[in-house]
């Protein structure tokens, strides 16, 4: 799966549609929920736009082309991280799966993913 750690710190924010329409930012992710719009953006972008967040995340890209209908692939990955006490938020996009882990666990998560990849998950 060749995990790649992306440089930077990322945060999850939630804002109203009206506030979002006034922002001049390009987030990594925009997801509209009933309660509001969720954004994944760089930490410094959130701070410069006075957007609140609760935690800081590292972004790991699984560079293998993923299959949106694969069964069990992400379950193995999230289980491996959970066994080491690492929480993970997963975003599956068309080509790749993207993992957001607490920034202080980023390097350990990459090592665990490399070990899992070597074991031919």
C-alpha cells in the first residue's frame, strides 16, 4: 500500500453554509452534513480564518490505487492502528485511501502500515 506521510498539520472544522460561502479557501475535503459543513484543511489555514478545531492530524496517503468496492481492506488497516492505540479518520477517494491520524502518532502509524503492507494484507 506504500503509505506516504504528507508534510503539514491538518484539522477538521465545521461551519455553516453561509460562513463557508464567505471563505476564500480551498479545503482538502468538503462534506455537507445536516448539522453543517465539515472541512479538512491545513492548520494554518484554519487559524488564519479564525476557524475552530479540536485536534491536529497528520495525513497519510495509501498510494496504491484503491478499489471503492473492496471488502475488508480498510478494516485490516484500522484494526492494526487500533491495536496500537492510534485513532484514525479515513477518507476514501476515487484513486486512494487517505488516513488522518493524530499528529503525534504519525511516524508510528507509517511504520505499522509498512509492516502490514510487507505482510501482504
